[in-house]
């Protein structure tokens, strides 16, 4: 099933991009602590949503696999 691989890959890529962006923000020297905190928390919230999407997606796949058996 090609679509399953595409969805898996999309979630992985989104997570990697958010992690890279978070690292970039944390290493920025030219912004205030408040701005860094605000940006970091927004990125962490997005990462949390992606991680929850992984859990939901894996659960869905398991359910579908069990139905096929």
C-alpha cells in the first residue's frame, strides 16, 4: 500500500523539520528570551501534535491489520 508509506514519510518529515526549527530557535543569539520561549513553545506544541498523529496512525494501522486477519 503506497499511501501508507506516503503518510508515514510525511509524518516523519514534518517531525524532522519541526525538530530542526526548534534547535535553530534555541541556538539563536539575536532574539530575547521571551521571544525564544514563545517560539519554542509553539514548536513544541506542533511536535506534540505530530507525535500524537503517529500514535493515532499506528493504532489505525494495527486495527486495519487485525481486521484483515
